[in-house]
């Protein structure tokens, strides 16, 4: 009686081990999602979210005049909202819908604004030329896009 009990118990244990081994062998690796932002930067989403006047220039000598034009843009502001994953929503070149972007920097290098899954300085990024909380100047890294859109000047609306 005791011997048959041990055999049954051993058989159940073996079956359980086989099931576990089978499950372990069929699992697919799961991708671990990281929350945004994954980069460090002195510019936080809270500093960028809000209403901005927007204008652009192609020649550096037009920068001051363009800031004045951007202030007038507050009549119909460019709105930057908070993103669902900790970034902020801005339009990428030629996109009709905003995308969630982050401010990203490596070490003390340049600051970029772009997609969180791309490295800082990716072709679709914009380099932050100036940012003081009231004025934000962004330059497209893609030369073709920069040639069409110019350097973007954002002035925080009152």
C-alpha cells in the first residue's frame, strides 16, 4: 500500500514537472516597456506644455524679427499638451497628428526634442538652440526639413 502511494506520488510529481518544463519552453520573451522619458535633460515636459506663439526663419539675421512675429502668433497659439506617457505632444515634420516627444540629452551635450525611442540627435529630432521657459528656438536636424520649415521660434503666450 505504501509502495503504491509512493509510486502515485512520484508519477504526479513527474507529470507536474513535465508540465512546468513544457510551459517554460513555450514562453516567448516579453518586451519590457520603459516609461518616458528615458533620457536626461534640463527641460521638463512641465516647462514645455502650454500655449506658444510660433514663427520661423531661414536666415540668422531674421531671428529677432521672427521673435516679434511669434509673439503675434499668440492670437492663434500652437498648443503643446502633456503626452500620455510622460512626454509632450508636438507635430513632427509633415505629420497631421501630433506625436509624443521628449527632451533628450546625453551628458552635457546638445539638447534635442524628438521621439523617445530614437537616440538623441536622430534625423527627425530638433536641436534646442535656445530655451529659457519663455522662448524656445528649435532647429530641425534633417537638412531637407530645415530647408522647408526653417528654425522654429516659440514664444510663450501670456
